[in-house]
């Protein structure tokens, strides 16, 4: 028990002040790299203040001093015991060309799961439309999809005036924001042990399958491919990647086959989840742009073959990007160094 | 068990606690943040309305993108720049912190902010509020996923214990031999009792405070009988301060203080 409290405080105050000054500096300058001598001083000051806190804690009736010391110790503790690397600078190009594809490959099984759920949804939607065409309003609650495909294609191809004339930029912005919201929502629903994410992916698949079968049955496969492929080959994988992130979150929550505590599991994947969702966001920006400025043009303005070819090129490039980017010796060395 | 503090034990065996913020305070902070977002959007809308003269479609597209970016990026930007605080959190003295007391990472901030999409369901953060209310650390789903907590940051100043002691003049010190006898007669437990009473004085009910200090003053008066000029006209609480001052402060310190006063 400290008997001479005032003397104790008077003796220790300079050390507390010094620690506080150092902490203020560290917090104000995230790029600060302290020399070894200063680091040692920082550690000593932390230990001394922590010891002071331990002493003052026995002096239970002095809450003000205790709270002051707790605050100092808490701030210093976070700086000293943190083992994760300080995020100093962001290198967008390196992130895009290395981190994103590497993260995707690292968790590719979650992507396959996401893909399988969507394919199951597609099969369900397609079969439902094939066997029960009357289920269309239930499966596709969007007015422009309820029309007879042949009629819609005829209207689109004969249109003398652009449907989106003067509104293309707004339409593009709306698509980008809407799809990004859906992606974030798909990711966030991972916190429902993945149930929400699975429902979202399956439902997306149902709509996609239903639309595809509806147009194929009507003999409008070429229109369908020309309409969907330019933006769809990027947009659909983006949603799948968001689903991959959501499933990753769910797997960390469930923790099957991983004996680490929940906190450690979540900590382990948090960086990868953020990388994947940012990647999906970027893809959706591109998809929104293409959907507004290319997909909405049909024959005779742009031949379907050209649109389909463009979609194929995009898909090949996307596959190559995720399969090969960041696999070079240099990036692998960097990765193992990390 | 749900508590208002989170205790963290360091590897050195030191325990420090963080004051957890409750759902109501957090809701108010969120409400202020929403007002800030709306204010920012009004400003952005006014600026973009000038672009309408050039191209209405382009101006509206920019507005849509700006609204989306600001509404999602607001929390991420401020919590990253201000080390876990937004404008609302700063006003209510709240801060996002790592659940293990470590340095808050950018990833954690992004995850907790993106998961607002689920926490906000079905309206007014019902899911988040319910989770926060049920969780022992008052975490919403976003906090659980990101390993974060929201703590209260009370205004912390350096402690000033000078106010506890006698001040510039202590009538008991005019009789050094009696003061020495007082130090001799008072046991550590009695000294501690007097100090505790002074430290906790603001926690007492006013009537109880007067009664308690009356009893304590009489008790210490009986320990050593000081001449009337040292005790007459001195309030009971002040007398107790004088007693604690005599017991706890060394003569050297008080001499130094006297010298400073004489200067």
C-alpha cells in the first residue's frame, strides 16, 4: 500500500509525462520509426507506468489517478504488443496485381463453393421456368424481364430512339452503386453463419438461370449472350467473389477444422475479406460502366458477335488475371517474406 | 456476464480496464454522424447543382456516386484518420478500439463499417442494437467480425492531489511537538481511514458528510489535545485535512512549502 501518495505521484509524474509525449508523437506520426535507444526508453517508460498502475490499483479510492494511468498503459500496450505490421503506405498497383489475385487463390475453395451455390440456383431457376413458365413473375420480379423475350428483342432492335438517351451516365452510376451494395450485403450476411450469403448467391443464380432459360426457349440465345456477356462476365464473378468473402467470414465463425479461438480466426481472415470485397467493388465499377455504355446497344448498332467476342476476351483476361497474376518468382518471394 | 468495463491483462500481469460504451450512447453518436452525412450531401449537392448547367445527367451521376461513397466511406475515413473516432463519437467521447487492446488496423475499420449493412436491418440498427444489448462486450455484429469494441474515453487530466491536503496554512503545524505526538499516536489504519474519508468526500450525501467529518474530527481531537487557537474556528473537514497533512507529509516538504509562501 502506498502511504505517501503525493510523493509517489510527484516522483512518477515526469515519467508519465514523458510517456504521454511519446505516445502523442507516435499517434500523430503513423510513419514514425523510432531509433533503438528511443524504443528502449519507450519500453522502460511503459513498464514503469504499468508498475505504477499496479501499485495505485491497491489504492482503490483514487479513481482519477488510476484512470489516468490505465489510459496511458492501454495506449502504450497497443503500440508495444502489436505484432501485426503497421500499415504505412498503400501501393494500389501492387495490391491490384499481387495481393488481390493471391488472396483469391488462397481462398479459392470458398470461391468454388460460391460458384456451386450459384450454379445450383441457376439450375433451379432454369428448371422452374422450363417446367412451369407461369412461375416467371415469382422468379423474376422485374417488369422488363416479364415481357415475352421475342417481343422485347424486336422492340430493342427496332428502337429508333435510345431508351437511355441522355441518362446513360446516371444509369451507369446507379448500376455501380446498386451492385456494390448487393455485394457488400452478400459479404455482410456471412455473419449469419453463411446462411444469408448462401441465400443471396442461390437467389442470384435462380434469376440468372430463369432469365437464361426463358430467352433460350424463345430462340433468343444470341441476343441473350450479346446483352449479358459484356458486363455479366465481370459482374457475376464480382458477386461470386463477394460471396467468397462472405463464406470466408462464415467459415471463420464456424471454425470447423480450425482449433484457434474465434477471435484469432476472425483476425486471420479480416485482411483477406477486405481485399476480396475491394476487388469485387472495382470489378463492379467496370461492369457498371460496360452495362450502361455497351450492353444496352443491340443490333444493328453493334453486332452481337462483336459483343459476345468482347465478353469472351474479358472473361479470358479475368481468368488469366486471377490464375496467373502475382505468381512470379519476385512476388512469391515477397509473399513468403511477409 | 455483462459489465460496463473490459479488463485486459498484459503479459506483465498488469490489468487495465476500458469503459465500454452502451447501445444508447452509440445510437446518439450514430445519429450525429447521420446528420453530418446529410450536411455533407447538402454541400455536395449544391456544388454539383452548378454542374447541371453543363450536363444534368453527368451532375446527377456524380451525386449518386458521391452519396454512395460518403455514406459508406464516412465511417471508414474518420475512424482511420482519427484513430477510431467519427464526429459523433468524438462528441460523445467514444472510440473504436481493438478488443485485445492492440493497435486498431485499417482492415478492422473496413470490416466493422461494411457489416453495418446487416446490423442496420430491418431498420434503425435493430439487429446491431439487439446484438449489442445481448453481448457481454456490447459488440454489434460488425464489432464481432472485426474484433473491435467501442469504449468511452472520459476526459482525463493529470491527477491533482494538492487539493486534498491542508493548503497554505495548517494551524496544527504551529505546534510541532503536538503534531509529532499526533503522528506517534495515530495508527496506520486510522491514518488511512482519515485519508479515505477525504478522498471520497464528494461521494457522500451532504448531511452524512457533515456528520462523518464531525465524528472523525472529534475522534482526532481526542487523540492529542491541541490548544484552542489551533482548533477553534476550524471546520471539521478542514481539521481533518490538517490532520492528514500532518500525518502524510514530511517536515521537509512542508518547510519547502513555507519557504515558497514566504517568497
